[in-house]
C-alpha cells in the first residue's frame, strides 16, 4: 500500500545536505561578490573597464560553479551572481568595453 507523503518541516528548499562544500561555497561567494561589484560599477560610465572585467570573471566563476554545485542553495546564489555579473558585463561593454 502506498504511504502518504508527509512534508518534513525541518528542511527548507535551500537547505544543504549537511556536508561541507568548501570549493563550491568559495565559488558561490566569489561569483556573488563579483556580480554585485560589476552591477554597481556598471551604473557609472567611467567605470566600464572595471564593470566589464569583473562581470566577465563573475560569469566564468559562476558557470564553473554551476558545473560542480551540489545543493539548491549553491545553485540559487550562483544564478543571482551570474545574472548580476552578466548585466554588469553587458553594460560595461556598452559603455566602452574591456579596454
């Protein structure tokens, strides 16, 4: 007989699996930092070089983090950082590019 599924109130959608993931957490933090930095500096036309490079590096670290991410929390934060990095990169490219 099929058992009724009962939700486990002790775990949220973004909960970890209880194991340490130092490489994934480092990539997650670096991607989020670079994404925020790129997004903020892209708002200033004179900082297009910084916005472009931090956005490009943030996209690369976020994409590599997505390949090795284990938990939903890591993927969620990586996507936020990737989005901010991409917006900062594209605006930086619009305002003058990498050089």
